C-alpha cells in the first residue's frame, strides 16, 4: 500500500531487532527520493482495526543517500535494529 500512496518511494525493508517477539510492532525502513534528509527518526503508529491496520508499526523514512550511509555504517539505526528483507512492490 505504501508504494501506491507515497510519492518517490523506491524501496521498503523490514527492520529487525534481536529482541523481536510476536508482539513486536511491524518496523519498516522506507527509502524515499522525495523526502528531506533528517537522519533516523522512527515514527510510531497505533493499530486501527477499522482501517485494516491490525498491528502497531514503526516507519523510518530516509533519503537514498541516508540509506547508503546506513549500509556503509555511517548512520546507525536505533535499538540494535538491522535491515531485514526487502519488501517488493506487489503487482496485481
């Protein structure tokens, strides 16, 4: 859904933590060409069942340059988070 609604979104990755459990929020790293470089700022969202959002989530939006800095270990994700698998655009 984010690929369809977020202008400039080029990639989405899961974020993992060594302390993850089934109750952990969904965490996403979103690489967005049309965003402002602001560093790593996790934004939390509560669950809203009426809108189909059944789990709490955290989104970190970064520029392509910031994403590369994370990959190069020049920017650090909080809470020992690591980049997980890429979530591709689903074509229907």
